[in-house]
C-alpha cells in the first residue's frame, strides 16, 4: 500500500469519526450497510474507469450509460418477465457503447475526452427520447431483489462487486493483459515499438469500462425499481474524481484498483455523512467539485514528482559515466 493510499485511509477514519459525532444515526450497522451498497454501484463503474485511465484514456459517457441502461433494462424486464434477460441486455448495451467509443478514438483518432463528451450528450438525448422524461416503472416483482436480496447473507450488490473487483484485480496484477494495459498507458510509443497492438488493447479497455458502467446502471435500476431519465447525471465526474484521488493517473500507466476502492469509499462516506446531517444538496455539489479539483491537483503533483525523480536518475547516470 502506497503512502497516498495510507493517507486516504487515515482521512476516511477522520471522516467517520467526525460524522459519527455530528449525526447520531451515522455510525450504525444499517447506515454502513447502505453506504457499502452505494459503494458497490460506484465501484462497478470505478473499476472500469480505472482500467481505461491506465491506458491513458477517459470516458465521460458512463453517467449517461447508467441512465440509458437503466431505462432499457426496465423495458426488457417488463417485456420478458426475466431479470436475467435484463442483465444480459445491460451487458450488450454496454458492449455496443464501448465498441463505438473505441472505434471513434482508435480509428478516427478523436481524443477520448471529446469523443465521450459527445457520446454523453447523445446517450442522454436517447434516454429522453425513450422516456419523454417520465420514469419507466418495473412491473416484475423480483427485479428489486437484485438490490434488496442476499446471497450467503451478503447483499447481492456487494456480492457482485466483490466478484468484479477480485476478477479485475487478478487480471491487472497477474496476467499478460494487465501488463500490456500498464505498458500502453506508461509509454504508448514504446508499446508499439515492442509489438503491442495498442489499438486493440484500448478497444478492450473501452468495452470493459462501458460494460461495468452498465452493471452499475443495472444495480441502480433495481434499487429504484425503475428506469429514471435523470439517473447517472454527474456520475462520471464523481467516479473520475474518486479514482484519481485513489492514485490513478490521468496520463495513464499508474494506478491500482485498491486505490480506487479507497477513494470511492471515502467519497461515499462524505456524501452519506452530509445527507445524515441534512446539509443542502447544493453544498454537496460544492464538495464534489472541490474534490475533483483536489484530485487533479494531486495527480499533477504526482506527475511532477515522477518527472523530477526521472531527471535525478538521468543526472546520476551521467555523473557515473563521467567518473
């Protein structure tokens, strides 16, 4: 565990102590269970965002993906009566969105920030066309069990995210694909020179990011038992801020899922604590915006330190050669 991650854990403890003293019902098993259910939704998207940031790209369309998937899943469940078909539909929609994003970025050489910003607007427009700004209610009773049910006494959303987290942690840390992801983000030109198919790797990462955002949209729709047209608005910025706060670099090649887990959990505790204290939602937006600025500032500082360390190593090597 890095120093940055340790500092975040200390900050989390301080946050928990502060809100426990300010809000009488904050430090309770039920509230903590609700926090971790919310973490499961955010972390599903956060894992995908971490993978994509590691290759040096970003996806601003995940919030709109969450909203669109929620609406389409609710229609699919109502039409078929099958929650499983709804889940498969969610995965399929996410895979299509991720593939389109990847093709635009890798084949048309459009910057991922601009591409996904446009896709964010397109998908939100499709949501409004499909719903006419009216929520889609689910008529199948067992759909809400995805959020409210348990497996082996573990809430289903938490069970799902434990599996997702462990799978991608293993993928990034112990497989060739994981090494390729870090290599592409650290130095794309060097990766190409080494024979890596950078475009293919980026395509897979875009699909992973969108599919996991779809999983988050599926769980959120089950939690609300409906497809809300405004679901996921601003979601992308909160996820990106938390992931960067956890140590993943905007420039790629550096970061970990553990850091993203800590960053997301910390921000969920902050949000939950503000709600428990009945703090106005507008102030919550102020805090979220401040966290984004802080996260980017920390990332820039880490990048400068890395550059300074590299310069020192070069200088030492030159001095060694001269002597």
